[in-house]
C-alpha cells in the first residue's frame, strides 16, 4: 500500500517573511573545448602547402628571403592547427614540423620559379626536367646558415601560435 506523496512546495521568501533571498542555483561550468585533432592537422597541412607557395612566390618576387615571411608561415600554420584542433599537446609539435616543411618547400619553390624565369620556360617544364631531387640538390648547394635560421623561425613561431590559439 504505498502511496505517492508529493512534498509540499517551498514557501516563497515573501510569504515566509525572510529577509534573506533564496540561494541562486549555480549552473555547471561550460565544458572545456576539445577541438578536433584530425581537422586541425588536415587544415594545418593545407595551410602549410598554401603558405609554402606564397612564401616561395614572395622570395622569387623580391629575390631574397624575409624573416617576416617565415614568421607569417609559422603563424598561419600554428593558428590553424590550434584553433581547429583544440588543446591537444600534439598540435604545437605538428604545427612546428609542418612549418619547417613549408618554409623548406617555399625555398625550393622559389628556386624552381627562378629557374623558370632564367630559362624562359614554364614552371611545369622545370619541375619535369629537374624534378624534386634536382631542386633539392640545388637547394643544398645554395643553402647557408640563414636558410636554417628561417626554418627555425617558422617552426618556433608555429609552435607558439598553436599553443596560443588553442587557449
């Protein structure tokens, strides 16, 4: 013989004559943003390829390397990885590695553009005749300490940008 008994409704503060208002109900904290690591990495790869092309084009247009361009490459890749990937500790490292690769590919692309300009041929012909291996060999012969500095700048900035963007 169990009966369902409903508890009495709480009295309002005014009816109870209390001067103390009822305690506010705390809402649960908003869950931490987790992000999507796969999307962050995929978008960072696309950003790295775009940044490499732009970096190589800038280098070819002005016939030199500029540190700000390497910083821009790192910022773009790190920002995209951190913003879309969230607070995963792997993303700053991935961003730094992708930035190193993007700066390197940009330097190689600038060599290919310079060869195309010098030989008055299309970029496709340079890529077909020299191939990536030949362009890499030219890069190795022409590289100096500053090329490695630009690689390091891009990687360092990408690491920091990914950490900041995920906050």
